[in-house]
C-alpha cells in the first residue's frame, strides 16, 4: 500500500470522480441540501455528496478497536431499530441510560458529516442563533466521526451506511464486531424517499416517480443498493459479522434478540427477552423520544412538515404499494429479478 509522507496514513485506494455535469445539475435541483455536487467512488461507483472527496482518506484510516460495535446497513433497512437492540443487549439492558441519552449520542453516525454541506450548516446555525445549545448541537453532528470517536474511552458504538469495501480496514483487521442488516428494496425505496424529504441535509423536493428514477440508476447516497448488500452477504461467514434480514427481525423479534445476544456473548433470561421485545416493538419504538431523532427536529435538520423519522416498520405490506405506479412496480420487479440472478441471497417472505 502507498502511504502519505506527511501523516503516515494509507492512501484512499479508490478513484473518486464527479458525477456527469448535466446529471449533477439535475440532482442539485432536486436534492437541495447539497450545494456543490456529487461524486462516485471506486469501481462500483458508490454515490456521495462532494464532501466525501476530502474526508475519504480520514474515514479509511480511522482506527477501529477490537471492542468497537458497528451497526452497518443500507439506509432505511432497520438501522435505528438494530442500533437500539444492540446497544441494550451490550449494555445489560440499561433502560435508564437508554431513556436519558438520545441514540444519536450513544451510537453516533460515523459519516454524517459529509451530508452537512457548509452552506446548509451555515443556514442551520443562523436559524438557531437564539440558542447556543442548539448551535452547539449543529456543530456536534457536523463533526466527522474520525475526529470525535478517538476521544471516547469507553466501549464505542458506531453506526455506518458505508459498504464493507469503504469501511476502515482496521474494522476487519481488529475483528471489531459488525451487525449488518438488509431489507427488501420495495420497502427501502419508500422509506428512503420519505427520509430524503425529511432531512434538510438531503432536501429532496421532487416526486416519488422521479425519486425512483434516481434510485434505479444508483444516483442516491450509499448506492448502488445491490453492491452494498452483496458485500454484506459475502462477509456473513466472518466470525465478527452477524448478517440479519429486517424481515426476520420483524417476524421473530424474540428470536432476533437471542441471536444478537449470542453474537455479543450475552445471556438473557425469558423475562428479560419478553421485556426487551415489548420495549422494541414498533408501536412503542416510534413513540420513543430517545430514538426518533427529536433532537434533529429541534434544530431544524429535520423538516417539521414531513413524516416522522421512525415510520411504519412494516414488511412486504401493502403500504409500499400506495406510492408505486404500475410502471414502477413492473420496473422494480425486473430490477430485483436481474440483480438476484447474481447472488444466492434471498429476502425472507
């Protein structure tokens, strides 16, 4: 590997190229949170806002510890649900702390900083000028994970949507534990559409039909979707990786709790499993102020006029069909069929 002479860091190994100028301008019109443009990374062309270019080597050189616990996924695949499940089991069911501290603090988002464009951040700071506390929070969530995580001395819990190929090599080298969760793209698409409308850092303003066009062409952050999931699937046999499907979590939450507890070398009795199952049930979860990102709404990072961060949590339901046109259903089915031909991964019914 090549090294940078000034810092002794490993060079980021992949090319980063700008999105085609015409497509970029179209994207900037529809995704108003980004102000500069978008890039694609490596041979699989993983899609990110412009800030990824300057942050890439810092992410790549981050030193993960053997004790670190990562939750990784493609967005809107049950990430927040999995984070709380993992954190609760690893912290011996500390309901008091879980209630007292928001999940964004207990389980920080490794690469969120690349979505906080300087101009968007400037606008948010201006809107929160009446409150030093809120301005401080905006500064906090804009800080790169590679800057603040090294200062945490206790066990670290880290959320990421980076695919395995873009994770810091130290994660696998040091055998940090990773829980990877995947979800059927029919449900992901709808949930991700609403998230892009909810977060002003994304600021999507066009239609669902147009959003599907971007999604199908892998022109949305952390895409391509299939490359992301296939990389996770390929690592499922690593002893430090637990690969799960959101559909299985939804169908059998007690079984999922037992599986995660075993992976984390924890033992829970039946009463503890029953209590945790109730705590994590979707009906309770979406009203849990510690996990539904109220703090993001308070500083106007989340658009108050859009749907909540934790939505329906359904699987294979008629819910997603409400947004789908017959044309999109047909294209989605074909898209899934073509991409599943290249893998033995199958989504649970």
